C-alpha cells in the first residue's frame, strides 16, 4: 500500500539562487525577508504535479501521515476519533494538510506542522497513535529538514 500523498523538503532561502526560476518566483512574495526557510510540498497525481511553497522560520517541521484500510464512515465513533486526532494536531502550527482522503478502500491523511519533533510531548504522540490505531490506521511521523 502506498503510504504517502506528498513529499516535503525544507530549503534554506540562502541556498535558492536569485536568478533561478524558483528565486525569481519567490522574489514576488512580499514578506519573504521575514523568513529563513521555505517548505516545498510536492503532490503527484495521475493528471498533475503540484508544488506548494510555504515560507517558514523553523529548520525542521514534523509530518504526520495516517494510512490504512477504509474507515467505516457511518460509525459516529470513527468520526469523533478523527476529530480528536485533528484537534490534537491543531494545537500546533499547521502548515499544510491533505485533508482526509478515502479512495479504493484506503484512507490517508497528512499534516505538516511548523514544530520540531523534539518539542512535541511523547504523551501527545501516544494519544494520536492510540486514536489512529483504534481506527486501524497506522501513523508515520517524519522529521522534514534541510
């Protein structure tokens, strides 16, 4: 089973050549001088390639990926558990989320947080994993850095 929707990379703005396509594009962002890095998220689908670019100040971000078999969405308890996971994640600065994607009997959800993984308490990670496991979803937590 494919276990991700996107790929992400943090790039130091100093490493972006000013005369490159990306450098020229970023030049038009009004408040770019307030940031040190950019997070580039690549989304691939059969019909398009998409890049989302977020100016950030953290060198590291956390990516949470939830995946598994289809969640029975007629069950109210499943909806409540998903809401609790989202509520826990929203305590942090959410940069990007895929939203809940259900296709071909598979469920996916990705969320990029503007926080270093070492700053997230283990108790919160444990609660997120517990809710996800109760929905038969696996959780992958990744450090995205430059």
